[in-house]
C-alpha cells in the first residue's frame, strides 16, 4: 500500500467510527430522526430475541418505543474494529456499555454488549446496512417475554 492509500483507508475507517458514535449520541439525546439516518433505507436491526426492525421507519419506531421506557441513557462505545470488504463496504465490531434509568421505577439497568455491523458507502457517506446486538450480560432489565433474559447473549468459545 502507498502512503496515500493508507491515509485514505484511515479516513474511511474514521468515517465509519463516526457513524457508530453518532448513533450512540443520538440515542442518548433521543434524536429519533438522527438515529434512523445512521442506517440505510433498507436496513436490518436485530436486537436479539426476535426483536427485528427492517428499514428506517421501523428502526425509528423501535428506537422510540424503547427510549420511552428510560428517563436517561448513556452509551459508551469501545474496541471498535473496522474491516473493509471493498471501497464501499465494511464491517465493524464494537463493544457497548449502556446505562439506563427507567422512568417508572427510577431503577438503573446496565448492559454490556457488542454491535456487529455491516456498512455501505453512498455519495452521502457511510450507513449501517445491518446491526446485530448481542450481550455478555445485563443487570436490572426485565426478561423479554418468553425468554429467561432481557437480551440475547453472544457465544463464547
């Protein structure tokens, strides 16, 4: 690789990470339109335990329904890895620690999880085509109806 291509890849990697960070900030600030605009029009969001949103409109509705439950949230992203499949396609894995204070009970709920994302680039920039949320653990959330846990766990080993 040349110096110019290395620099170009670093710039594109940073652009992907900026989308990841923008998503977290938009969630914490309850900016529903900005949340949905992190995704492609035909996106797939897999929140685990059968919680699926397809397309920006469903993604916005999903986020709105979830965020209504919380008085406040704080999402912290780390260990971001980006791999480019082509000039216009990338995948990423990032880890999230998320604080939630529930409206009704004022109870604190915590999540330690992982986002596995597929990105595409258009003339407008990078967008998440698909997102899969799985967790190592959570604390303080009620189990999802029909499941023993609130969130689907990621596999270890």
